[in-house]
């Protein structure tokens, strides 16, 4: 299987080459030339596999220059739950045993903290939580940084190192990341002290939660750097993209024995591991008897950069029975507007919300969807993207719009609704959700009311509520006092829910990275980091 760029240039390359380089030289994103197919029989077979086996099978469909032995090794390492006995990981493992309110400290007595940080704290890796007979939450935040980015970023470094080997690359790779909060920490955790790699993360100085910031600025590792950008996420992302396309700068790095790559969801190696959890959720619904083989379900996804929901689209395209993908936006509802009107228009105010990982006006991965739906016409995509950078907007023709509304629905959620949804779900069901997940659940309720579609639906739950403790506490009606870490403990006290291990001792770690730079100084910051780390 070969990969090509959404903008028509760059030629055909292998999966390993696409992962090693991240972004195509024509500015486009890589995607597979043709798509594989998973039969219902295969899905049924995967239902009897643990998460790592399901993920290896899905990865193997797309990464055919990797052996199944390699992929099985990587997924077993990436998706491990070291505190749990293998026998318990078996499918059919009783959900009730690991119900909400479950105290982490009870998981395994005498169990070493350091071990938790390198694995998942749930034997099923990506478990479903049943809310009612037609609604389940897919909890993607049991990894080392308590947000869904771990699902991909525990895998990507392994895929990246193997890809460098397969492409005979001898230079070091320097991973540049622009983060709206969660990607940065998950990438740092994934690449920390991985030989042959360096990683530099840019985050918007005033755009991340206290916990997110603490997680990043206390990161350990000799090959890492973290810098705040004086701007918002789009400024950070635009800065990183322009560094990638700066030929003179890339030539300088080459002389220094180094090249740039990406751990953002523009890298195909980030996307493909995400397809696996859509399939896995379907398998778990089958195993629990909530659905029958072949029955169509919906997924409702809190969306920012369109990476997560795009993985859902690919899951649908390779044969998973999905009826609708519901794209949920917060107050920054550029995507909901686009799905409804076919016009993408980023000329609008940017809001800082309680769901910061969705505070995005330029959703990079939409480009892949448009390419798939525009007859794979790279020229058309290049024209949209050029309109976007010149005028801040583009409009797609009606056939593309119809294709989108055939598969996607949209929804939105205000700040007040985010809070009332968290409160309502907790009071009614005793289930604590974070701000991003609340945006999705609110969008799902509206979708059901508008369409009458009662299909079984999986709400993709993207972060632990403890990652956004301040917002969750105030949603539950508590007055805030003190800093972000006080809120973490207070949220645990007030709700009886256990704090995930990786967030428990954050306040005891000393900050290592306190620099901030204006947005036009990002390139110099990269240069300084590479010079210092090469010494
Ligand atoms: C990154 C993130 C999102 C948005 O995901 P995209 O792939 O960018 O659409 C939603 N919720 C949380 C908690 C995130 O970290």
C-alpha cells in the first residue's frame, strides 16, 4: 500500500516514509492511496482479542511494510496495564468491577507508581462505560497522561523509530509539536529519552489548564524541551507549520545531523492507531450483547483538529458498521458551521473555553476528509487551502457537502451547557465526565432530539475529569479556591472518585521549563534547543 499527499505533489511513498516525514513537501498530508476492508467475521474474531491484538490487526491493514510480529510487539508494549494480571485482561472482563468511583489505590497493593506512568491503569486499555441501554462512553484516558492522545502517542514513537530504520535514516529526528494542551504532554511522555529523537513542544501561554501546564513544564528526560508561545493554539500551529516548510532552515538542520518531523495528528502514524479504538468499542458492544454483529452504531466525538473523528471516518470506510459520526464543537464552532453550510470560515472570534483542547479554528485533518470526498483531486484541495490562508475561508461544492452530511452530523455546546451537562450526568448517573466529553454528550442529546435517531451510540470520552478539575468542580457548583492542584484533590474528596496516578504527585515536581517566546521567535527557539542538545 502506498501513500500520497492531499495536495497532489510528492509522489508515492511507503507507510514508513510517511511516518518518518510527517508532512508532505507540498504542504499536504499523507493518506493511503486505497483503503483496506475488514469483514464482519474479522470484527467478530477481534472481539475475542485483547486491545493490543485488535490494534495490531488494524495497524497491519494500513502499515503493510511492518511485519505482524513488529506490530504485535509494539502494541503489546504500548497498550499494557502493568498493574494487572494478564488473566484479568481477557475480554468479557466484568465492567462492574471497575466501575466509577473505583479507587486507584486499590488496584494493586504495593504497586510501584513509576510503573503506572509507563502504562495504562485499566486492563481493557480503552473500556466502555455503560450509561444506559443505548449510550456508552468510550474512556480513552487511562494512559500515562490521562487524555486520549496517549492512545496514539504511546504507539507513534515505536512506529517512528522503526520507520527511521526501515528508511535507512541516520540523522536524528526532532519532533516539533504545537499543542492545545494534551498532545504536548502525551508526545513528551511517548518520546522521552527515546534514542535518536528530540522533542520540542510549543503551547499557547494562556490557553491550557493548570494541570496541563504543570504536566508539561515538569516533564523529565534529556531530549525534551517545552516553550510557551505568546498567542493562541492556531498561532502555535501556524508557527510550527511554517518552520516545517522553511527550506533554508531545514537545510541548516541537515548540516547539524537532524531533521524535523511531526507528532501532531497531521502525521499518519498518529491517526492509524486511533482507528483501532473505534473497532475495539464495537467489539466490546458485541461481547456485552449490547448490539448484534452488523448492527450500525453512531459515534459522537468532541472535535478540535478533526483527528479523532477522522479516524472514525476511516473505521467506517474500512467496514465498521457506523451510521453517523456526530461532530461536537464547543463555542468555537467552525466545524459545526462547516458541516451545516459547506463553508469553512475562520474569520470569527477565538474563544478560550473550559474545553481548551477543542479551542481551534483551523482543523488540519479536515483536509484529508475533503481529499477523500473530492475525487482525490489534489488541485482542488490546494485551492481550498490557498483560499483559507488568503481569505480565511473556502466553500465546497454541493456534492461534497452532501457526502459530508450523509456521514456526519454536527452539534455544539456553550460554556453554560458544558457545566450543566457535567452536573446533570453526575447527579443522575453518578458518572463524572470532563469538559470535552460533556460537549459531546450535550451534542448527542440535541442530535437525538432533532432526528429521533435512537441507534446505539458511543460517546468518545477524551480526558479524565481530573485533568480539568477547576472547571469540573465549578460545574458541580463548588466555589474555587487555591490552584489547579488543590482542585484535583478537592474534586476527589467531593465526588469520591480516584485521582489517576499520573496526576497525583504533579505538584511535588519542580518546573523545568519556564521560557515563553513571541510567535515570530519560535524558529529561533528550535535552533537554540538543537544547538544545546547537540553539545
Ligand atoms: C485533542 C483533544 C480533543 C480534540 O481532538 P481532535 O483529534 O483534535 O479533534 C478533544 N478532547 C481532548 C481532551 C483532547 O485532548
